[in-house]
C-alpha cells in the first residue's frame, strides 16, 4: 500500500515537472494544482498500469520493425490519454491536464519517464532492491 501511494506521488512530481512551464504545450488547468497533480498522477499510473501493457502487446510487431522508436509514440499517446481521462474527471479532481498535440505528448512522456525513473531509483521503489535482497540470501 505504501509503495502504491509513493508511486502516485512520484507520478505527480513527474507531471508537475513537465507542467512547470518549461514545456509550453503541456499544462495543468484548475484552481488547486496540488490536488489536480495527485489526481492526474493517479490517472497516469492507472493508464500506464492497465492500458499501456495491452497497447505494447498489440504494437509489438511495429515496435520491433522500428527498432523500439514506436514506443515513444505509445508513451506520448498514454500521456494524451491521461489528459483525456483527466478532462472527463475534471469535476472530481478540480482541474485537468492539457496536452496540445502528440509531439508535446512524446516530449512530456520522455521527460516524465526520466524523472520518475530517477525518483524511483532514489526512493527504492523500482523493485531492484528486493531482487538484490533475494539474491543475497
């Protein structure tokens, strides 16, 4: 349970980093940005946990054909899907994530992935520490 909450916070921090104004095509719209970021972080986690594996499976041949570059498009599409779901849930979370187009989605997904990867490694949420503990026994 603690790991789930930590992953939601990591997703929220990654979304906050890409919506901080450095990427003009991605922004948070609403009154309370912290609540919105937590809501969007939860949506982003659900999209990446449930929908992305299915899309990865369906686009496996195209990913192999493009030597993995198609994964960038899939990641950008997942960020845009997160923006779509946040628009649907706007009354619940008090705001929404806006992504202008697929190119901004790809750029934002790459930046968010790098930030989340670094934070997961620092906070020990990446699962590799558990693997090391099992090997050491």
